[in-house]
């Protein structure tokens, strides 16, 4: 699809969306925010390191903005806006050199995120 060729696409766990649209991820640059907002899943590796997992868009958005983006009917537009607002959070934290390569800190701030259903 020419509209995305040579473009930067920012998504939040968008791999399934790209597959549904039959987009080939090699045709564009993909930045997936779900890789950066993660929390400890309670398990440790054999080496004793914590294992982290992505947190859903709705839950991460609630954590930062205290707004529910999925009240009522699901909206792809609301998800897209929320993703870009979270990208701003990502950029601020990156600028301050916080929590890289992932958006988790030594105190596991995101473990406090309650999963929104």
C-alpha cells in the first residue's frame, strides 16, 4: 500500500492490524509503543531476572491520563489519538533518559497499573 511506503507508523500492538490490512512491515518503519510500556509478570528467568510483558493500551492510557478510552463502543479513532498521546509521554521520558530501553523503572512503577477490562 503506497500510503505507508517509506513512512513511520506508530502503533500500540499493531501487528495484527497490519496483517488484517495486508501490509508488509518491511515497506515502512514500525514503532510499536507496546514494547516500551511493560510490567513484570511475576516470573523470573533461570538467571533470576524479571520477565516483563506488554500492558494494554487502555490500561496504560488510564495510568497516565486517568481517562477511559474505551467507554462504550470501541473506537479506532480514540485508540489512534491515545497512541499518539502516549507517544508524547514516551518522548518526554526518553528526553529525560528515563527507563530505557523499556518504560519501566527500578521500582516497577507499571506493576501498579490495574488492567482495564
